[in-house]
C-alpha cells in the first residue's frame, strides 16, 4: 500500500511483456495506469487499454492482508456482469510483490458466467523503484503488463 500511495496522482504507460496470442490485441494498444483515489486502506488504479477505460484495479487493506478486485464498467457507468472478481493475499508476500488467488465470489462468478478456467486465477502486483507490474497466471495462461515508473505521462 505504501508503494502504491507513493505513486498517487501519477499515470504511467506500460506494455504487455507476456507472449500469449490471446493478448495480441491488447499488446498493440496504448496501456496507461493512473494511480488515484489513494488512502491508507484503499487505492484505485484505472487501467486504460487504448480508448477503453472500463477497468479499475482496487487494492484494499483487510484484517489478514490485501485484497485485489477488478471493477469493470460500461461507458454509461453501469457495472459489467464480470466485475468485482479478485482475491485476497494468502501469504505475506513482500514489499514489492503480492499475489491474489481467486476468492470464492470470483470462482462462483466465473462458473456462472461460463469461464471455468478462471477459477484457478492468481493475480499478482509488483512495485519496484522503476516498474509496476500486473500479472495473471493459471494453467495454460500467463499475462503480464509492466509500467515504467521512471517516466510518468500526462495522459
């Protein structure tokens, strides 16, 4: 949380560094994260993929660790049916990396909405002095985007 709060108010451009063919469309677009709405217990990070600004990562402090949720919205502001999925840290992690296995709500959502492979999702976030990374891992799937923290962007 301290590393995220230190980035508050700033935007950073990123790039897909994984090589899964499923991410080719995203890899060809401008990727920007904006660390905002920062507090001691919650940080919201909108993630824009080209003109699509429907995604926000929400990291919050819980009694037993950290929680990551994915808030997906339509252009009109209404919530997408695939939203609020994520998980809580199960291990202490480190000051630079935290992992979030899919929680019970997410597993049920994925099963109900026809995404059974996603029940094994583990998301991770890393923040070093120069790189912020968001990652998704499960059997047969790996996605990672890295943002250059040394070069904030205006928009």
